[in-house]
C-alpha cells in the first residue's frame, strides 16, 4: 500500500511538473511572439505613419493639406536640429550612435496624429464619434511612440519631449495657416505661387532624403 501511495505521489508530481513546464513553454512562446511583433511594428512605424499621412493628404487634396505636408517636413527638420544641439545619448548607444533627444519618431507621429484629428473634425464636425476616434488615434500614437522605449532606442523623456514638440508644432502650424496664411493665400496670387512652389521644393528635398537614408542605408 505504501509503495502504491508513493508511486501515486510520484505520478502526481510528474504530472504537475509537466503542467508547469508546459505553462512555462507557452509563456515563453507568448513573450517571444510579443517581442517579435513589437520589434517588427517598431521597424514599420515610420512607414505606417508616412502612409497614413499620404492617405489623408490625397483624401483632402486641398491647399491646407499641402500646407500640412510642408509642416511635417519642417517638423522633422526641427527634430534633427534639436538632436544636434542637445546631443543627448540614447539609452543604449551601441544600437544607435546618433543623439536621441528628442525622439524624431514620436515627434513625427504626434504631428501626424494632430493632422488626422484636425482633418476629421473639419470634415465630420466635433461629436461623440469623432471624439472617440480622436482618442483612439492618440492612443495608437502613444503606443507607437512607446515602442521606441521598449526597443531601447530612446528614453521615456526623449519620447515625451518628441511627442509634445510634434503635437505643439502641428497646433502652431495649423494656427498659422488659419490666422495669417489663408487670407494672404486667397488675396494675393504671388503668395499662392510662393506657398505652392515652396511646398513642392520642401517635399522633393524630403523625398530625396528618405530615399538616401531610409532606403539606401537600409539595403
């Protein structure tokens, strides 16, 4: 009887150990899959944000969208200038050696988030649906920005500063259009020509930059 009990206890222990091992394998697989997903999404984030911006730009196809396009490029240029001035290291300098303050990704993401919110409210008005969609866009932008921290490419402060700068610059750029540029754009043909040609020049320069640093260096 004692031998049977001991054998039964051993079998129970074996079953429990097997269950624990299975749970550990499932947990490790889930963690690994989540890490791979976050890393992939982080690598694709700049293309996703650029794609969303282009879709909204083509959907609107108006002069304010053109103005927003030039603002997005100036916003990215501002981030580059501030990086060189502040010259703050990233959390793991071995991954990326260039300065990390502010996060250019977070700055571009939140500029685009603001552009999407403004476009949606202008076309559909401020109501319950647009309020929920705006909150959802803000949450998605926050998650994509947080990925820069989880991948050890930026500190929390670098991402936070980038997000605030991008959002603030977007607010300022749209205010500048409504308060000053729009009236001049309507009243003077030379202002229209200047805005259009300036925007085209900025966009072409940015596309060349993207091709050089995003495509060629990646390959």
